[in-house]
């Protein structure tokens, strides 16, 4: 089976500065009261890569989303729904027609666009050896907690990850963003070899690597200030080698501890991200006040 260990990265993925680029979507002015929240509630929500650009335009929904709409939820003509594109776009629509292959949704309003808020946390985790649905759980929870991206990290003890597994994880992400009502799809990046990570670490003022017997993560966060992006790194089962730890710390990653117990890769990832998200949310609210 072909692996992705030798995949070539597009230039914009390799550049740490690409994280800081402004989104290419056009936003329209909205009052605080009229802004759509991450969870408007009430209406069932479906993913569509293309959204109508104005009220009255029609977009077609097919495939798994069409099946879920008509066979699982049993929605029919004139039922209202929400459509989102995974990049911050959201609108209300109505089912105009249904046939064997799909349904046509007419827009009841112009789409609204929201830019990501707060610190954008990027996860680098060596989880290719996880079995029994543990990788699915890791990806699902990172999506629900609001991670901006997850990158499978290829290390000496976690050297490869297969194509079909990446495809499955993409489906897990789509299901999770619909469940947690986030508007921005978490990016699952191609696998990255460890020696490629220093540019990402040095490009962020918030870069942490989970290592046993290090300064507790909460202590390290309390000494930090907010930034646009943050990097969280978790090693494989058996942990990083001494050489790999040196590579990361030399690049500027801060070693942090996650408590007194030995944690599985997926547990460490979720614990680390949870603490970081709660801290960044508290910093944002304090700044607003």
C-alpha cells in the first residue's frame, strides 16, 4: 500500500507565514446583534462547498449530505435548512426540489461570512501507530475543540500513514464540524517529517512540545502573551528520541508537562489543546473587558 511519507508539500503549506495571511473571502458589515454565531440552533445544517451569492439563487446538494438530509432526517419540500461552506460562510435556505440524485436549495438570504477568532492552534501529532479508532477520536476531539489544523507528524517511531486512513479522517472532520456547529473546517494537512517542523516552530511565539517532567503547561501559558497562531506538538508512542527533542527545542519549542501520569498520544493531544483553548479564550475575554 502506498504511503504518504514522501509526499511533496505545496509552497503555501511549507511557509509558516501562510498561516498569517488574511482570508480571501469577502465579508459584509454586520452589527453585533446580526452576526451569525457558531451555533444558530434550530435548523439542520449541511455542508456545501459552493454557497449562493445572493438571495434567490439556487445551489444543489448531492452525495452524503443529500442522503443525510432526505433519508436520515427525512426533510422534504419547503423545509428550511442552513448551508455552510467550511470557510466561514453561512446562510439559510429552503428545499425547492428533490430528485433521485440530489436536492436544490434556494437561498433565503445573502450569505454571511465570519473570520476565525482568537489564537489559531495548529497541532502536530505523531499518531500514525494508533489503532482501534483512537486516531478517529483524536481528530474528532481536535475538531470539536476548535483546532485550526492537525498535521500527522512522521518520526522515527511513527514513520508512515496510509492514504485510505487520511481519507477516513477527512470524513471524521466533516461529521465533527457539523456536530459542534463550527463554521470553519479544521484542516488535515499532509503528513510531515519531523525535520520540516522547525520553520513552523520559529514562526510562532507560542510553540509547545509535550515532554515528561517539564514545566507544567498551565505555568508556561501563564507566562505567555497572546499571539495570532500557536503550535502544539505531541510525540508518538514511546515518545520522541533524544535527537528529535533537541531538534524541536533548538527551533524554539518550549517543553511542557501534562501532569504526573503517562498519557496516550490521543489523550495528551486533547489535554494539551483543551488547556490552550481555555487559556486563549480567557485571554481574549480579558482583553475585551
